[in-house]
């Protein structure tokens, strides 16, 4: 009977660990094509990364960060203007004019 209890405890711990890794917040949510989704969790993630760098824009050479910025042109228009046009086109598939209007 003692082995059965160990097995039950082991399965419970493994289930909790699996749930933590699958459902834990953090990281970046992307669509099937690998593009950054516009969402609250991603917004917080990139805001924290930018704060760590000491600026509002974050790493303008990071394609996923540029995608994030493009989801919020009303807030990050000045940042988007600093991105090299070819890099912006590659990251978002759009020009600066198409994003900020």
C-alpha cells in the first residue's frame, strides 16, 4: 500500500508541475506564424523589457519588440519612427505610414 501512496503523490506533483509550465504567465504569446499577438500579457512583458533597458522603446533591433510596438502606434509612434524602414517592413509587413497613418 505504501508504494501506491508514493505513486499518487508523484502523479500529483507531476500534474502540478505540468500545469505550472503550460499555464504560467510570462513569455511572449505568438500566433501560428510566429508573430507577436497584441495582448495584455505581451504588453506587460515588453514594457518590463524596455524598463530594464532604461527606455520606453525597448530593443529596436528585436523583431518581436518591433511587432509589439506596431500593435500600439498611438503610444509608440515615436519609437516606430526610430526603426530602420527595412527592419520595420520585415518585422511587421507594413511601412511606417501604414502603421501610424
